[in-house]
C-alpha cells in the first residue's frame, strides 16, 4: 500500500500545507510518495525529497502544468493513481479545486477536510461548522482525501528520497490561464503566520481597522485577519477573512478584537494554540473559546496594549 501526496508549491519551494499533508499520509500507513507537478520545478522536487518520511518524489515537468490548472493536475494524478491506495491533497484552494475532479474521474467518493487518521480507511472530519466531528469510513479501493492542515503537525526535514521523472500530462484544452493578481505584503501570509491579529465589525470602518489594529500587528510581527462581517462591510480585503468561508488558521497566538465569535468564524480559528479575545460584550461567544478574555472597549484596550508592548 502506497500513499500519494499532491505537493503544493511555487515551482521553487514547497508550501507549508504540503508538510502537514505528508504527516497525514504517514498516519495512513505504507510508503509515502510526493507528486510535484509543475514547470521548471526541480527545486520544489528537491525540497520534497528532503521531507522526513517521504520514500519517493515523482516529478512531472511540463508547460501544461506551469499554472496549476485543475484539469491538467487532475489528469496527471489520474495517470498515476493505479499504484496508490490513498491520494491526499492539502485542503487549500488549489487542493479543493483538483481533488473532486480526481475523485470523479476515478468514480470514488471523496473524503473532505480530515483532521485525524484513525486507520487506513477511517478518518475524522468536522461537520456543522466544527460543532461536531464525524467519523467516516471510506470503502473505495482508492481513497481521495483532502487534509485540513491545521489538524496535523508539519513534517520535518532530513529525508533523502530519490526523485523520479514522470511524463507530464498533456494540456486538456478545457481551461486556460488568463492572468493572476497577487497581493504583496510585508506581513506573513495568513495561513502560515504564527501570530494573527483579527478585527470584527465593531471597528466601524476601514480607517479604524488600520488605525487601531495595524500598530498591534506591527509590534507583534503578525498577519492581519478579519471576520466575515468586517469583510462584507468593506473594512478589510477578502483575502484577510478567517472562518468557515474564509481561511482556516491555527497560529501560535490569535488576537480577536471586536469579534463576537459567530460559529462560522470560530470554525476557522478555534484550533489556534492561544486565543486572546477583546470585546465589551461579556456574552460574546468568542469568550467560550478564548484562553484569555478582556471585557473592554477595544478602542481603549488595544492602544494600551500597544503602548505596553
């Protein structure tokens, strides 16, 4: 029994989500192979070979894989699928795009967003926005799985797996790359940040959001996040959204200022190691998951915290 992990990378290096997915793969049992599908991605393949626990790296290099189009990635995975009992993707935007296509092409049921591996065919996954955990058993011969990366520690380095070149999939012609707009920031990327400072609708405006939270984030070297209510109100950009319909995060420290703690938001950050909540409503649900709660007006408390730091 072998397990195939689909690496997420930027052609030059691996994304952190790949390391968490390798840990999940190791828990499934058997040899773990990593597929690096890209164009001129030799550096990423070399990085994958150094991940502890990886037995082999498959490197598919071709122009059709340069932009990670889901149709082409799925075709690449399906071409290799016959040799594997499990195929694991990180539960990221890219992984969630390609995994269902692979499952459909293989005519198997996908197991989504697993947070724990109980056995080779049994897994845990959150349901009802994380209010319950379902234990599911997959009976298909090939198990296509997406891994919620916050549920698994990142695999370490120190491996020396061989890198094997495989034939790249041809362009499906079903989609084409048009362009990409990337937000550039000096701050850590939200899903990889060790510290996150998030704000809610209580901040009242985008100006207040930046005026109050940016100094705190600067002091802590933190990424900035926001609740869906704050994003919908236009106080913060969409890529800052944390929650069930935003980004799932689990930093070492999560500071929630003016966030009431709707169930959808809690689903995206409740696995954070330490949660600090600042809210003037003593009944705010955020306090139910907070390690430290401060019942105070954030417009007074946050500047005081900045000054103390």
